[in-house]
C-alpha cells in the first residue's frame, strides 16, 4: 500500500481482500512513521500514518483523535475480514488506558509499552547520550534532570487525565512557567500546579473532583512504580527543550529541531528490549 495515498475505509478493505499478505503497519502520526521506518528498515514494510485514511464516508467520520481512528480501523477490518491478515498491525499509545484498565485485546492491535512513543527515550542512557552528543558540556546532570522531570511529568499527566474526565475544554498551563532555574539547580513546586490550573480555567469549585481523579493516577503510579506509564510524551520534550533554552542552547535549537536531534542521537537497537519491538521483530523481521 502506498503510505502517502489517501484511501477511503472501503478502499482499504478492498485492498486487503485482494492482497491479504501486504505488510502494513498503521500508527497515529508521522513521528511514529519515522521511528518505525528507521527501526524496521525494510522496503516491503509500509508504516502508514492514520492521517492517510479517509473516514468521511463511514461512521468513523465522527472520530476526532488519531488514536480512535486507528482503533476504529482495527475493529472494522477484523469484523469484515476476520483474522486472516497475517502482516497487518495497528499501534496506539496507552495514554490514560493504564488508569482505566482499558487495554483492548483485538487481533492486529499493539499498544506502546509505556504511555506513548516518547517514553521509550525517557531513561538515563538516552538522555545522557543526547547531553553528550547533542548539547556538549551541559551543566545539569542527567540524574537531576530525570528526578525533576519525573515529578513534573507525573503531575501534568494526572492533571491531563483529570481534565479528560471532568472537562476536556479546560486549558493547560504554559510549561515554561512551571519550573525555575538558578544556576544548575531546577526548582519546581508541585503543590501550586492544581490551583494555578483551576484558577486559569475559573474552576476552583471543582477542586475536589480534580483531587479525586489525581489520586487515582498517583495510586496507579504507586502500583506500577514506573513514570513512563504516567507521562505525556510531548510534555517531556517541551520541558526538556525549555530547560535547554533557559540554561544553554548551544546550537540554537527550536522545538522541532530539538526533537529531531534527540531522536537522531538514539541507538535504535536499544528498543529491542521492549515488548512492542520484540513483537514487531517476530512478525516482520524474523520471517524475512
């Protein structure tokens, strides 16, 4: 399948009815396409953004998020073609599904091991390598960055989850106002976040509702004991970029070039330790 061609859902169905052995992987967006293309590195494997599927003539046209579109197409093809597509995969982020225990078991469907794609790179090895190669002589150590970011990312994730349950229209805070830099020290006051958010959205009367939802996230975090299930990937990269911008932006990165540089510095083979990539290896690489 031409991954740059916009096909309607019924055209996708017809394609796989005629060519059930195509090796296609559907993902939520272009970042996933770039990473998996680089990881798999096989001409016969197409990694396709769900943006390249036209849902306008199906009930799926009411679906707004790319994740929901991927899930819709997974269910649709499974319903109409059964489980006879041996080389088709659909990949979605876990997002808040860890909180709700809403992990679906559907043929062809894979979830990221953590909350999202970016969390594969939230670790000492990846950040240290980028600090060494991409920034040079950065004055803040990896361990301090991770320790501070863990607290901020967990709080933001809990807030995002609560907002999705109570009122998705509420506006998030600007991340550059959440922490301060004094020399090589990062300061962040967790207790101020919720009040600032509620004040911004004129929602202080709903504080009890938010606190109850936030508690659910913290309880889950205590069970899993791994921040990577409870962090929004774009928050991670934006926080990291803002830190670099405030401290030492040697190469004059903007947010887009910063993210590209970070991904480019990663050792792809390090992904092989994770279930998602092991499953992709077993399905696509070991059979070639």
